[in-house]
């Protein structure tokens, strides 16, 4: 499903990530694609958490949300909008926050803050990406892999 992620056209992208739950589902699928590992105790078994698509360790009962340890953690923007912003910035890093705010119908300051976060993530990855191009998927799952690397 996510193999089309990088070359996906803007229209498809918007219709694909059109709801909060779709975004959460993608984040959950991607971050736990190699299976669930509890960050607190290393246990592999989980049950559903309280929040949609979050997972709760069956041993220590700690819950991890789908957005935890991703660029969307504590993100105040609705996830579909946040996904769109990441997409726009990855495709056109020179896009202005004014353009973003018009495109996404969000406050410019909100766009500025989140764009900065995305750009930090892109900058941190530049040396590891091929031809200087940063994969959208890497940014969306962002930060976490960075801290592990
Ligand atoms: Zn645990």
C-alpha cells in the first residue's frame, strides 16, 4: 500500500489521507510493521488501547498511541491537514508558509511551526538520503528513527 507513497499525486494523496482515522491507521501500520515491541518492557504482545489505533502492552499495560514517536506527536493540527502539509513541504521545500496557509486553509503561524519541524527532520536526513531527496515516508514516521540511528 505504501509503496506508492512517494510518487503519489497530490490529488490521490488528499483523497487517501482524508480522515483522522485513516492517518492513524497508516501510522500504526507503518510503525509496527515489524511487529509490536513495548518501549517500556520489550514485550511483544498487545491489546487495543483506549485511543483509536493505539496499542497497549499486555504485560506492563503501558499504552502507545499511533502518533507517539512520530513527527505528529503533540501535533495540534488535524492529522489530514498535517499530512498534507508534510506532503507539500517534502515536494516543494521552498514553499512559503503563506502559500501553505492558503492551500491548507490554516493560520500562517501554525504552518510556520509545523513546517519548521518538517524542515528540521529533512535537514537531519539529507546526508543519508539518495540524491538529497528525502522520502516522504521517512518524514512522516520521522523523528523516532532519527533518535534510534
Ligand atoms: Zn510493556
